[in-house]
C-alpha cells in the first residue's frame, strides 16, 4: 500500500477499506471464552445470518458480542496513546495534567485519546488552558466552529474524533454541538455461541462462621455484641468466611470469532478543511488521506497489541489481517496486508503532504490543568471511595 493508493482511494468513488479476520481462543478450538456482561449480568446475544467464505449459503446462528464498537474504538485509541508515549507516532493530543495535586489515588494525566468523549469530554471542558477555562480560551473556541464544512479545528486538535466520531454535547451549544459520525467501525463477535456455566466458591482458611456477626464502622468493622445487635452482618460482608459453591450462567463456546472493520470513505469525503475561510479540493483530499492513514494506523497498532479482550477472552488470529479496498462495484477488491510500521510511515508522509497544502496539525501535546472545581470534585469522590463501597455511578 502506498500514499498514492490512499490518495486515489479517497479522491475516487471508492466506498471503503474493510478487514475481516477470523480468530480462535488462544486455548484452542472449542475453548471457552467470556463475553462482556451488560446490565442484569446479560450477554449481548442475537440471531445473525452467517455466510460461507464465498458469501453464500446463509445460516441463522446465535452470535454473541465479544467486543463492541465502542470497546474497539477505545482499544484503537489506547494503542495510539501507547505509540505516542513511546515516540512511534506524533498525533495531536490534549492532555490534562493531574500530577502534584495531593490526590489519594494519583491520576497522572488524562488525554483526549483516553477521555470517553475525546476532545468534547467534560474532563477537558472543566480544565484550564493558560489560566482560562479551556472552552473559553482562544484554542478551545476553535471547536465551537467545527462542522462538516469546517473540520479544520478538529483536524488540528483531535483528528481521531473525525475518524471515530464525536458529539460536542458538553460544549457551549449543548445538544446542538457539532456531531461527526464514526467513519471507522470495528466489532468482534463469536459465531454459533453456546452459553455455558461458571462456578464460584471460596473456602476461608480461618474458618469464620456466619454466626460471628460484625458491625461495619469507618471503613472497617467491630465485633457485634450479639447476633441481634443493630447493623450486625455476617463476616462475609467484610470479605471473611466461606462462599457457598454456586453455579451460574457464564462463558461461551463458539465455532470461531470474527472481527469486522470498515472505514467509510464517503463519510470522510463529507469533511471540508478550509484555511482562512477558503477550502480547496487539493487540501480537502490531502486532509482526508491523513485521516485514512490515521485510521489504518490505529487498527494496525491495536491488532499488533493483541486480542486479550478481558479475563478468559484471549483470541488469536488464524491468519494475517488482510485489507480490501471496495473501489468498483462488481470487481474483485484489491487486497493489502499492512503492518503498523508501514501504516505509520504512510501517516507521516500524508501529514507532510497536507502541510504542503497549508494544513498543519499540532504534533506536540497541548497540556491543560484541571480547574479547582474539578480537583475538589475528584478529591471528594476519592475520599468517599476510601470509606464506602462503590454502589454505582449515580
């Protein structure tokens, strides 16, 4: 894959780059994997039409989500952040510096690659740039003008938002803030999933008995005078004692897992990149080429970091990641293999080409400081966490 091929793809009527990869559990075919659980300890299961390798003979099979679109986006951003930290890539990032604030649990930094809503996240909104609230600073005000017709501010400050999507709902315009769809979508599913069971138990080496009641107090506990003492609970409530063996639904066996990645080129073509109020086709295509290269780099870096999705869900590709360019309907797609090293080289070349068209991004991280109200809120939250168990997000 070359820079010219990327530029030709984005400047033509090509529809997408796609990559479909089969994976198996690292333990081997038939080993159990554990999908993510959602509200009510449920798995995301549904019936899907599954086709053979030629795209024929559809069969209805039960499939389970092993990694959602949102989770995959986060893994790609994490991979970009790791590459940025090791100086493998240079990508615009805003970083909030939490060091030296006397927090109970030290938070070193949160970047726009780590914040849930990217550059539009409340963590950045509630931080200061050169002593001013970020969104009221000259730098932050640039985001207020972001739109499909003016994607330049996001290109310069947080280009991953143009690839993975963003809704500026926490900014000055609230729900009317700019929205950019996901151009890069990835998901991993398990095909023909048979949900299994899991067991749980614990034997206490001290042999604590349930009748030996305790009363919780100030983050610890005291021995209860009697079983009927107000607030008296079993030792298991403070993590002592046995847990009765139990069987619940858990894990799944699958025929195989499959990752599907699609990068929409029409979504990127909707973006315009004016400088000083003027846009040119050459500059637009140069910027779009950068975003294609950035998306491919993020996907390659994430793949090379492995598919260890969570405890007991380590997957292994059965073959190399193969990209296809959907260029002309009815024609066999052109195929490419792409390592992160090659992708990063393409990205660097694309960025340099965009600079020649007058479009430059912030290659060095921009550092913000958390505002006093954000620091106070974080400290209070940490104090509560230190003295009380977590009961939920609200």
